[in-house]
C-alpha cells in the first residue's frame, strides 16, 4: 500500500479524495471524517486529523531514551474522538 504524505488538513482531504476515499463532516460533531472499509470487510469512520504517534527509542552512545514520533499514513477511529459516538452504533 502506498502511504499518503503528511500534509495540512485541507491538503490531506484533497489527497484522500483523489485516492478515492470519501471525506465528509461528521453528522454529530462536524469534524471531517473518512468513510473506509477495513481489510476485514467492515465499515469504519476515521479522523483525518487526529495526531498519531509511534513509540520507539532514541539510541545514542549516551544511552537509550523513550521517544514518540509523529506517525503519518495512520488514522484514529472517529468513534474514539467524536462528541457523540453513540450515533455510530451499527452504522459507521
Ligand atoms: Zn463526530
């Protein structure tokens, strides 16, 4: 799968639309969300702008330090961030 480059919210919306994804405002909170079908065949709604971090370690000759790095091309379920997630019960 080709990852989408990190971009501003508007640019990311445009890129997602060009890639065939449907971006629309949430009916409950009006944030922009992304309707997708998962590899398990289930419908899901994702935030297009929630920050996501990957955890790792910075290793230097001084030692190892835990480090969080902003991840790109990954998204958070809108169910976890919506102000009214019950609206998505049974229908994403
Ligand atoms: Zn919402």
